[in-house]
C-alpha cells in the first residue's frame, strides 16, 4: 500500500512447534504508517482491496484480531 512506510512479519520460533504443538497464531504482521490519517487513506487504495481479496489464502476464517498502536521511544 503506498501509504505504508514499513512492513514487518514476526514469526514464532521453531520451538513453538516442537512435540506436535501448534501456536495459536503463525505470526504477527506490523504495518507502519506516518499517521492515523495515512492508515485510513490506505483503506481506500486498490492495493488494500487486493490484499483484502487475497486474505482467504493466508488468514484463518473469522474475525482478524488487530490493534492500532503508537510507538513511544524510551531512551
């Protein structure tokens, strides 16, 4: 999406799958934006529509858990 400034995928360590275990989630995606307004604007883009149309190929059925946060740098 043109409005995003950073995209990160965070995956569980392999130990999470040891002995037949399955973590609740296979990972977490972070999409960074310069502002809440930029995030909202991205929702109107054709790129966002393409991602939404492809979700059934990589997300489990049902509601997608998400949170909107703001980074606070602590020095």
